[in-house]
């Protein structure tokens, strides 16, 4: 049981380049999320999805786009990368455990924008 | 604004007990999570509190006081593998998760 898988794990981009981060989960979870994690700050929600074909903006959506064409996949796109998008990106999916919406995270994708 | 405060870093000795505090000011409250994150890895779920009091799970316990906007994570019989960051997160009135910056716990032999 793989859980949540993110690809790629590492990527270096030049300013203005585009890329897509892929997240796949095999737990049949409805909800999926993209977060970024920066030093000294809490995890910040970029976009999320409550089901196949639906997406919504989180706290810091600017400069990112997402798609959820299949229930198991959630893609995060950067159309024109900027140095401020240098970060570690985590994908997560969630399920209810004893009344709590518990997140299962992927291993993270470290992105550097030069 | 919404705010979650945790100490940035703590140091403890192997075999000892450590308490990691979390205070929060959020628009509403619908539960509080603790996650553990080893360096370079993903956060993993530790505990969830929605009612006041202490929840015990093996060597780890989590306490909540909603009236004080306060929680702590208690780790007993510390092991070297407990060296990690501990993230506090609160579910606000819109059921959004608000995350603290995390507490880096260093365990010394």
C-alpha cells in the first residue's frame, strides 16, 4: 500500500519555466490538498479538492493551478516559476479517523527556482 | 488574525519527559492536531483533541484546554528516534487547518 506518492522529489527550475508536480493516492480518499512548507512558517494550503473534477483555492493560490481529473490524482502546476516559489511542496489526502479529518502526506517535492 | 504559537526549538535528554506547548488564537475551534515530522520527511499524524482533557497514546499524550486556547504534547521515556519537529494545527470555524511553525525537538544521549 503506497499511500500518497509525489513526483518528482527534487527539481531545479529557472525563473519563468513551467512544471507540474504529480500526486497520486491509492486510498480512495475524496479530499486532496497541496501545501507548501517554508522555514519558520507553518504549512500553507495552496489548493485543495473535495472530489474528482473539483478544485478550490487555499491560503496562497497565486501563481499555481491544479487539476483533479481522476479521483486518485491531483496535479499542481506552476506556469511561470518565480524564486518566491522555492519551497518544499507536500501533497496530502484525508480520511475520517474517529471523527477527525486526518491527513496522510506524500514524501514532499523540493523545488528550487533560480 | 489567526495565530498558532509554539516554541521554535527544545532540547531534552534520552529517557526523560518533555512537554511541547501550543497556544492558539483562531476564529472558532473545531479540533486540534499534533503531527510529527522527521527531518526531510512527511508529517505523520500523532493525535487529535476536540474536548478538554488528556488523551494518552502509549508514550505520547496530548492535552487540550479550549477556554485557555492551549494544548501540549507530552512525550515520556524519550528515545533518540523522537528527535523531530512537532507541528500543532487547529481546525477553525470554517473547518480549515491552521498550522503552527513547529517545534524542533533535539534529544541528547
